[in-house]
C-alpha cells in the first residue's frame, strides 16, 4: 500500500488493480482493512480504528482512493459526492488509435449481483441506470491512445476528487 497524502482528517492511498476497497463475498482482504492496520500501527492506536470509505474503485481499476479518518470528514465528503461538488476524472489507455478526439458516451448500466459485475447496454433495459460519459483524447502515440473522461451522470465506479470545491 502506498500512501499518497495523509492529514488528521483523510488518507489517500494508491489502489492497485486486483485489490478491493471494501469487503465483499469473496472474502479477500480489502484495502480498507490494510489502511486501518497501517493507522493502528503508525499511531499506536488501541482498539478499533475508525476509517470511512468515501468511494470505491472496481477491482480491476487502479487509482487513488480517499478514506475518511473521522466521522465528520466522512459526512462532509459524502455530502460533496452527493451534491456533485466532487469532479471525477478517469484515464484509460487503449490499444486502438481510432478513438474520436472528443465525444459523449451514453449507456445503461445493470448489475448482476450473483456475478458481482456490472454491464453496459446501448439501450435502456429494465432496472438499468443511465450513465453519461464525456471524453476527450489527450495524447496519441504509435501504440496507444490515452483518453481523459469526466462523468456527467451517475456511474457504477467513482474516483477521487481532482480539486477542492473551494478552488472553483
């Protein structure tokens, strides 16, 4: 586990692909437990350590994850995500070079609880949530394209705040 930032209220860690943020039915050790152990050891804390999961990243995704070290920080961060004050940016590296320089993707997402997976559909299906993604290709090389995307509606996974709302 790599700690990227830490203060009295939050801790931000780099999540590797394959790790889970929160416990699930697989029984794999979640990143949240690893962070709790880190805090307990670093600060010699007796008993249970509070750690609030602010958001999650899917298992195959790598990236920064924000955890709240206090209940007050968790409440405030949850409010920021709920009201849209947090802007999330996703980066994707693709093998295809024929990606449009910019555009909008609209899909309908369904969840298969038994498989613990989500699926995107081109058209609305019963029980699906609409997800809108705007994307802009930012760099092209001979082998890969890097696309930057910003969510404009609800999606299944989320990422960390790129900037504080006070910097608007």
